[in-house]
C-alpha cells in the first residue's frame, strides 16, 4: 500500500467525457462501515448514542472508527 488512505474506495477511470474521479478513500469507507455497524447494533441494554451526546463523545467515537479503519488497512499489507 503506497498511501495511508488505502487509495480510492470506488475509483472511476477517466474517459473522453471526464477525468478520473477518485471519490472517497478506502480509509473513509472502512471508517463509515465501522460506524454503520456500531450504530446498527445499538440497544438500550448495550448503551446507545443519545441525541444530546457531547461533541467530545462523538469526536472520540469518530476517532475510534478511523483507528479501526487504519487497523484494517494495516492488516491488508
């Protein structure tokens, strides 16, 4: 891997009509998937994010998702 982001998640090759569109990075995609899985599994018994969750709490959780994405990229080699 030549790039900390893992490159493009869904690259679109260049054509006559438009240039290459790299879209979101693979790192962003993996972090979003980690967040999606976490939010989908929320329950009252396990705890969940309240609508009034603090900014600090949300930033900490977002950092966790990116750490998870970084670990997935590292595992890919």
